[in-house]
C-alpha cells in the first residue's frame, strides 16, 4: 500500500510531517524526508506513535459514571444513550441556569484545525462560556506584545543564516528536537540559559546557569554592558526603538555586581555574553517553560530587548501565526457576547458553582492543571455535570459523568499549522480504530439537540477546503506533497508608538513599570520545585503507551546531604498544597536549592503527580498566565 501523509498533532513546536502506512494490520510511521523541519526523522515519542495507536487501553465505548467521582466505576452505554443524556443535561442547564453556565474546556491535545475548532461551533451556537487560554505560554505572549506589538517571531528556517542562537529557558533538545537539529546542521553556535544543566545545555557551546526568577536582571545586566560599551547597533536603535534613552538611564543605574550576586553568573561572564552576543548578532529562542512563573512576564520583556540592541527587528522565536482559522471555529454563530473564563480560574469557577455543565476535549486537566488537591476537592463537592471526550480513560475521564471515546489523527482527515514553523500540513486517514473524532461528536450532539444550522453539519473536508481557500492555499497542492509553506506577508504588529517599545506604554497601561523590573519571590518552603517536560511524553500523553514514567525527584548532592538523603532513598515532598512520596535521584545537573519532578504523568498510575504540589497562582498582569514553577517545597526522608 502507498503511504499516506500524516501530521503529528501533538502540542509541540515541531509539528512533523509523517509518512504512514498499514502493513499486515500494523501501523508504520516515518518522518517525511521532504519536509524541511521534519528532515526525515521522528523524535523518540513520534517514532513510538504506532504503540499509542494500537494500544489496547483505548476507549471503545461511551461510559456513564456509576460510582463516586474519581473512582473507576462506570457502565458502558451505547452512543444513543450517551447522547440522550448529554442532550437532556444541556437543555436542563440552559433552562435552569442559562447558557453561560455551560463551559467548554479544551486545549491542544490534538492541534488538527478541524478537530480543535469544530466543536466550538456548537458551543458558540449555544452561547456557552469559553476558556481564555493561560496554562502554557500566556505571560510571554503579553510580554512580547508589550515590546513588539506581536508575539510572532522569526521563521526558524532562517536560523541557519545566523551565527548564534541562544536557547533561553527552553530545553530544545527534548521539546523542539527538529529545531535543535536545524541549528546544529546549520553550523550555528548554540548557547543555553537555564537553571538546570539540561540535555540542551550539555550540547551547547556555552551554558549560563542562572538562579530561578533572575532572568530579568541577567538580561538587563547584559543590556547595560552592551549599551555602556557602545556595542549596540545605533542606527537601528535610533530608527526603530521608542524610549531608548530612558532605558539606557534605567540600566546604567544597575550594578553589575548586584546582577552577578542575584543571578549567580560572574560579572566576567555577563560581559562575555554581552560582547559575543553583539559580535555574532545573536538571535534568541525564548522558551515557554521558563515564563511559567510569577517572574515570567517581566523576564520575557527583558530578554526580548536583547536582539533589538544588535539590530534585529524580530530576532526572536516564540510564536508563529500563519493562517486564519476563524472559519473553522465559527464565532459568528454566537448571539450573545462571549463569557471568557481565564484558564487559570477553572478551579475557582467550579468552587463558585457558576458552572453547571463542563465539556472537556483535547485536554486532561486532572493531570495537567496545578494544585490538583484543590481542583479535585472542588469537583467532588460540585454537582457540575462533566462530559469528557478522550482517547483514554484519563484522570479527567474518571472525574466525569459521561466519557466519550475519541479516535486518533491516524483515523481522520485534517490539516494543521504550527506555532513554530511556517508550514501547513495535511493529515490523511490511514487506518480505522475505535472512537469518534471531535467533529463527528459535535455533529451528533447538535443533531440530538435538534439544531438545524448547516454550519454544524459541514463535512471535515468542506471545512478544510474553506479554511485553505480563505488563506489562498490550494488543497490540491497540499495533497501532492503533504505540506505547504505559507510565505511571510506583511507583519501584523502594532505598538502605541509604532516602534519597538523599550519603554512599554502597553505595560504601563496595565499598571506595570515602563521597564522590566526584578522582584524577589519567596515561598514558605526552602526548595524551589521545577516541573519541566520529559523527553518521552507530551504533558500527560504517552505515559502509559510508551511505557515511560519517571516519578523521581532530582536533587543536588548538597541539599540531599543536609537532609540525610541518599541516592535512591524514599522521600516525602510537601508544601501547603499537598504531599507526595517518591524516590530521589541525586545529580549535579540540578543546582542547590532547586528540585525537579517531571510534569504531569497520569495521577491514577501512582496516586499523584507533580501537580499535587504546584501552585495555581497566576501572573495576574500578564494575561493571568500560569506560574507552575513558582512552587516551593520541603523534602524529608520517608519512613
Ligand atoms: N518531549 C516533550 N516535548 C514537549 C512537551 C513535552 O511535554 N515533552 N510539551 C510541549 C509543550 S506543551 C510546551 S509548552 C513546550 C515547553 O518546552 P520548554 O520550554 O522546553 O519546556 P520546559 O521543560 O517546561 O522548560 C524549559 C526550561 O525552563 C527552565 N527554567 C525554569 N525556570 C527557569 C528560570 O527561572 N530561568 C530560566 N532561564 N530557565 C528556567 C527549566 O529548567 C527547563 O529546562 O514543549 C512542547 N514539547
Ligand atoms: N506541573 C506542570 N504542569 C504543566 C506544565 C508544567 O510545565 N508543569 N505545563 C503545562 C502546559 S505547557 C500545557 S500546554 C498543559 C497541557 O495540558 P493538557 O491540555 O491537559 O495536555 P495533554 O496532557 O497533552 O492532554 C491532552 C489530552 O487530549 C487527549 N487527546 C489527544 N488527541 C485527542 C483527540 O483527537 N480528541 C480528543 N477528544 N482528545 C484527544 C489526550 O489523550 C490527552 O488526554 O499542561 C500544563 N501542565
Ligand atoms: Mo504548553
């Protein structure tokens, strides 16, 4: 059989083009060699996609809860029965509490354009409440808009035209492997700025190990040296920057010794960064990981200034927006204004009893959401009716009233864009498996409600054609190669002054300082808990199917010694949010004062995950973004 084009739909920078086929009933996948980002290879988790697809743990039938929330006590029902129950509950909720008491919670578990957006047509039609995203990259988005008027940076295919790429707060070798290879193959010098000696740091030409939350100071210190030593691109700055003189005065007042004392980076190394960064006109990939903290917004604002000083207009990588997808989402179906609930207030709205019907798809908040004990308590107390649509019986499914089986991207037609590169990819159905796609389920719910609006019944292919057409992309051409590059058009960016704003008027209007400010954060416990990504998973996905789960706590030898802890010991890790018991791995890669648990495996596997400890505080003035990393814990020997 001829191969089909698949597109990896995971929430990942790389968004790879895959060639898939079924041989003797088995799915085979390989990276598309023609796709310039995929470069003919898959990451370790992509290579194992067939295991995920063939997993016998996949849900096959709708389920209705019989026991308590959280227990694995469900009965199998037919699709007809499940849909009738959902219809009755939706009608009852609208009648008794109004349509705003319905909330749809989705995230990027599958980024296919139809699969991600189509269900929103139904919920917009119903005038339901929606989620204003904030769990992942929000603080950085706002910070970049403060400086540049956009969070869209440069095309990563241009990395090779540069001499130096700085990975700032991103573990690209694990989270953006294809991007990392673009830089390596392009012979670009790589530096890393991170708290932890990550696998990316180990493969970098230079590594700047920084204390948590001090990136603001480090970036300002670098800017100070660049400006004082007059290394910056004067013509560029004069022409393009608003508030340079004020910024200059601001950073000149900083003491380099103070910067060094706080960041843990020696003054000579701050100077080395400044001099070589200007000499090589560096570009920066600003990570999503490091901005998920209370210091995150200010940090990104400071880091974002550096490429401008060396003469780049958009010399950073953060977000990418190539095509307009609004047709797929169908906001025009609303007849009432949208009630958007900040994502980081999910627990709060459940506690407040304002939400009576919660529909969850493409997401597993009962694993990925911070402060699980609080969320779980709220759900157990609440009478909110929860419907979850997922491929697996996740923790979220266990807390639901109705569970609907989803299929995988190998079983449907879709297209996808990327938040990293400029390609749109085709995804063709290659196999059949249990469950239904997000759009199929939407049509079934709409039908059971007796809705007659044609938009809710449009076929996947028609939606795809219309979205492509609206963006001037030929479906036929997309079918030939499996991907198509969207050329860079005029940039849609705007700041109040029309220039890059070192003095940010937008930030000031939110009550922030005109320049990024350093603030010390302190928790009630002595150790900073970071919960970064794991190489073999995507947040809560693949922990079962790829057979990988790493629940160890990583700790510096000095912190272990003073606590009488040895490698492999069992420990209790606790704070005001909860307590978990696990084993310790001692490593010099993690600095003193910091511990690591990898993010978000299924709690139902061991009874806990890192989010039983993480804070659900928000970066208030930066779009109420999440602050997972602003968590402090204590660790004691167990037993
Ligand atoms: N393999 C794999 N790939 C993924 C994912 C996955 O789960 N697994 N998830 C995907 C998703 S949803 C996202 S958002 C991205 C995230 O991609 P990354 O941004 O690479 O993710 P993280 O590992 O969370 O964080 C990156 C680094 O930030 C560092 N860090 C924490 N605090 C600070 C600080 O104060 N300063 C500095 N400089 N560094 C700090 C951590 O030590 C960590 O190494 O990856 C995507 N790709
Ligand atoms: N402690 C800690 N927690 C974190 C983070 C952290 O740094 N530290 N990072 C956060 C970040 S960056 C993010 S982006 C969030 C992500 O958190 P989530 O949005 O919960 O993402 P996933 O864990 O990938 O879960 C996606 C779910 O969608 C399901 N799914 C996959 N394909 C389909 C489909 O086609 N249809 C349907 N209906 N379902 C499908 C999967 O089986 C999976 O259960 O997690 C956050 N959680
Ligand atoms: Mo994310």
